[in-house]
C-alpha cells in the first residue's frame, strides 16, 4: 500500500531529477520493506529491520526525466502495527 497517496513526487516540466539518498526508520518489531516505484514499477527496495533504521546513499546512476512519477510503498506482514519514518533526498536539475 502507498505510505500516503498525496506523497507522490512528479518531476516538474522541463526539469530532470536524481535520487541521492534514502533514510528510514521502523518502530515495529518486524522487518518491513519500503519500495520506491517509478511510474508504477518497482525501482528500489529498502528493507528496514524491526525497531531499526536505515541510511542508503544512492549513487547518481540515472536521471529521472520530466513527468516521471515516484511513490513510496510499504510492505509488511499482515497485522504489523508501528510507525514508519522515511526521508528520500531528491535533487532537481
């Protein structure tokens, strides 16, 4: 499921963008996975351990062209309760 539907990022008209880092925290006792999608298809997976955090510097390997849409989704076992905190660094060019 999407973390929050209004939290969709679309590269502005006439611009390009690059993802530069991902940080996430998980308050639940179980492992969760945050999925970064690009135009609806999985782009990167970020597993976050139970009661843990994750920081991943993303090497600039691909440009996100105008109108590319990014969304963050969370996957967790059924019934898991907790808080997920995410920070995705995006650089617009």
